[in-house]
């Protein structure tokens, strides 16, 4: 079971940023300039790159929705057979007050914070677990060519806490399958975190950006701190 709380998640991201700074300092400018879309990408490779460079390095390609069906991404599996599926693993990990967990991973009590809309949530049933880059957007951006196993791995990605996030159902359904050109979180102070996480997931999974999306990412992130991000490549 993934047991990190929301506080631990924040700590992990801060540690990643510290690691990135250390890596850049130790390796010098060449490491900072390493392109996110570099050739010879290897699953498991750890890449450190500054936010603006990571956005610049996203390959640009027109999107295609042809053939998309949500069922082509088998999601909310229980890979570790512990009784809690991916959705509930994320909900448990991001609780700010830990809930009780009963048989069948039944969740009672607990409290959460939805960063998209600055909303406190005290009922796990009022939460959605959002794919930072929605399944349809992933399909449009390259997942149409993946194997079913790759799409399943993407839909249940617990390997990076930026891939999946527990948020209010209202905010998630407002977002739907929109990219950053068409939707940003209502909580304006969360914008830079959202843009960073979006870019990180696209980099991790070697996904493309369409021209409108790339323009929006560049424009919206222009005022964000150009901090290094560290990501383990999934493909």
C-alpha cells in the first residue's frame, strides 16, 4: 500500500528539487542543458532538467483522437494485491488526516485538500483521482501507438506522485480531458506547480504537445521559477 501522506508527498517533491539542484551543481551546465526529448531514452533513466528547458524540449505534433476509448487504458488495478486499487492508494497517500481503512479497503473518516480549487474535503467519496495528463490527452499525444500494457502502466502510475492526484470531483470534472491551453486550476497560486507536474508527466512518458498546448505552456510558465525538475523516465 502506498502510505505517504500529502505532507510526505510535498516533502518528496522538495527532496527531488534538492536532488536536482545538487545534480546540476555537481555535473555542471551540460547536465542542465540535457534535452527532455533526447535520443536514447531508456526506461528508468533519471533526467534532471530545468522547467523552461523541459517545456522547450517537448516534441511538437498534431494530436489525433481517432480510435480513443477510455477502456483502452485499464485503470484502477490492484497491482500489489493488497486490496486497495490505484485510486484508493492515491486517496490514502494524500490524506492530510489519515482515514480508517476497513475490509476491502473501505475508507471512513479522514480529510483531504484539493489543490486545484483550495477546497477541504472530508468525504473520500467527494474525491476524484485525476490523471495529471488525462487519458484522452495521453492518447492524443502518443499513447495511441502504445501497447495495452503500456497504457495500463500509464493509467496506474504510482511510480511518480505527480502522475495522479486526489482532487475535488467538481474540479476534476471541470477539467475533463482538457490540456493547459483550455483549462488551468481555479486556484491561481497553484498554476506553476500544475504546469511543472504536467510537463514532468509528459516528459516521463515521452508524450508530445500540440502547437496550441506548447504555446500555452511556454506563455503560462514564463513567470514561474525556472527550477530544475527530476524525473525517472517510464518509456
